[in-house]
C-alpha cells in the first residue's frame, strides 16, 4: 500500500523526462512484441527455423524492454511512498543492471552460436533470411528513433522534480532555497540507456547480418555470416559491461567524486575541517550528501549550509557541525 510521508518535504528524485521516457519505452515494447509474435507465428506456419530463431531472440529483448518500462511505472507509482528512504530514483538503475545482464547473455548466445557455425558450417536460406533481417532492422530503427531523443535529452537536463535540499544538524531541520542547476555532466538515466542499448544491439546484429547475407548470396562468402556474429557479440558484450559498471556504481552508492570535490572547494575558505564526507546518487541527476564538520565555537552554521545548498545536483544534504573547545 502506498503511504504518504508525514514530513513537509518529499523525496521525489525522478528524472525531468520520466513520464515521457515511460511512454516512449512502452511504445517500443509494443513494437518489439508485435514483431516477435509475427516472426514466431510465421515461423510455425512456414516451418522456417530462421524465423523462429529470430522471433525467440527478439523475445529476450522484449523482456528486457518490459523490465525498463515496468521500472518507470513502479518508480512513478511509489515516488511518494515513505518506505523508500531516498525515494525511487534508483529503481531505473536496478532495472538497467538487470537489462545489462540480459545483454550479456545475448552476447554469449550469439557468440557461441556463431563460433559453432564457423566450425560446422550449415546451409543458409539467404533470400528468406535477408527479408527477416530487413524487417527487423526497420522495427529497430523505429524503436531507436523513439528512444533516441529521450536518451540524449537526459544527458542535457537535470531533474525537475528534485529541486529542494534537506538539511539536518542533529535534531534541527530546515530547507534550503530552490536553485536551478546548470551542470549537466551526470544527467544520465541508466534505465533509458539500457532500453536504448537493447534496440541498438538488435539493429547492429541486423545490419551485420544483412551485410554478411548479401556477401554470401552474391559472393559465396558463407563464412562471413558467423564471423559477423562474433563481431556483433563482442560489441554487445562491451556495451553490457559498460552498462553493468554504470548501474552497479549507483546501486553500490559509490562516491560521486565531482560533487564531493565541489563540497570541499565550497568549504575551503572556511575555518572548518571535514571529518566525514559521503556523496552518492539518489536519482538520475540528484545527489545526497552527509557532511560532518568540526571548527571553532564561534563559527556560524547558517553560511555553511547556504554554501552547500547552492551546489548543483546536491538535492539532499545532512550537515553535522561539531564545535571544538577554544
């Protein structure tokens, strides 16, 4: 059951384009599912193993894309649920990690099958396979166009929903002023990135397959088809590793060194010492920080809070100040 936080602030750290990305991802799921069902049905009706194989291959992408869409829906539905201490901004990273694992499995499957066919060549129905690959490529291009704008847009805009700072000093609570962020280096939605990579990976395999099949049909280079499969598997594996690393970094609360450096720089001219500092990501463009300081008893804490509250991307701040004896 969804519950509402009793506090007067909320921890909503969804991306600025969360709802638009949800709609686009759902459309891609529908397109991919329709193509999958059509290929499997046609494979059974015509007895084509090529159609059946490609249909079941597309089923893995459909499942991964459904995970991405489901993550968007879940994050929005539970955005105000107080059970999630820092909101649901990291649900997309969890989905991205799962999708990266699926990509890795696909890469292993394609690579293994391609190596097997290199060692034991089998006859290929070039004409039929080319038609399948072209149709699949058109569906992938349409899907990529749906996701492309959001994929690049999220690299250039910050979280419109995460525009408050929550400051604590022991039992004292207060709010910082709203501040429009300007730095865009970390505005990455790993969930959208995972959906985009699945579509691009499928498009890559289609392009490589078309090139290899045309070479086999007109030049007799039957070996090129499985060779291209190996190339595609290596590229997809690299994408999978990149996505696994990026999403795992968020899930493990790895320190955001850029924001941590800005915190140190902001306090460099103050007569205080940083005793403990934690900075981690809680949404596509939102960061949380716990800052423990010590310094002279006459030091006012308000200026320290104001300096940190003005930092870009820092949307949830816990500040502790320990006064040293004179």
